[in-house]
C-alpha cells in the first residue's frame, strides 16, 4: 500500500481502487482525464477523484450523467479562473480530498467555492494569470457562472435523488452477500 501524499503507478492505482486496468482506463477515457506519465505517477487527489466516480457508478449513476456533471464542474472552475492558479495538467482535481463538506465544495473535484453552492453568489472576476483578450466577454458568449452553477445544481439534485433511491438496494445487497456468501 502506498502511503498518503505519494504517487501511485497505474497498477497501484487500480489496486487501490480494486478495479481492473480496463475499467479505470474506460473512466479516464470517458471523462477525458489527463493520464500522467510513469515518471509523474498518479497523485492522491487523482485516486480520491476516481473513488468518487466509482462510488457513483456503484449507485447506478449513468456514466453520461457523471460526464455531464464533471464538465459542468470544470466549466465553473474555468469561469472562476481556478485554472489560472496552477500549471498542473490535473488542476481541476488537485483539490480533491476525502470527506470534504459538500455545501461549499463541488462534488467530484472537491473545489471550495467559498460560499454555499446554492447561495446563488460567487466571485467570478478574479484571474491569476495573464491571458490573451477574447473577442467577446464570457457573458456575451453565454458563459455565465451563475447559469452554469444552476445547471450543475439541477443535475446534482437528480444524481443525489438517485443515490438516495439506490442506498436501500445496496444495503440489502450487502446484507444478502454477508449472510449468503460467507458460507460458500
């Protein structure tokens, strides 16, 4: 087992996730995730991020909904210029940790927006890097962070409701497995 705050090889990552390499590669492909080189390795936040994805899949959340949620999170982070803070190719998931409070944090990436997600207010005018000026402003092209956040919250509510429906099913399956399969 690799200690926290270290890096994982791909096989160690799959072992920690208890999933096959093909399963993990399919997630990476579906979410268009950056794949670190052997020298870089996989970070602890990358592992935690994948654990969240696998948990949602365990609750029968369709991959297309997970992909949509992730794209919305990345768009929110880009509109808030979080991508300008780091040069890391995995900037969008580098804040991902276990058990962060969810009222201010995006579900998958774990980024803290500083205010409750449903407050309707976010500070969107910060930028930490010089950029080429765009021909049109984000608002003029329909990229409004509050609009994207609303779409994100609607999808998050749908996913949360599905998880709540699946909890008793999963609980019953675990009870069945422990009672039935322990003697085989």
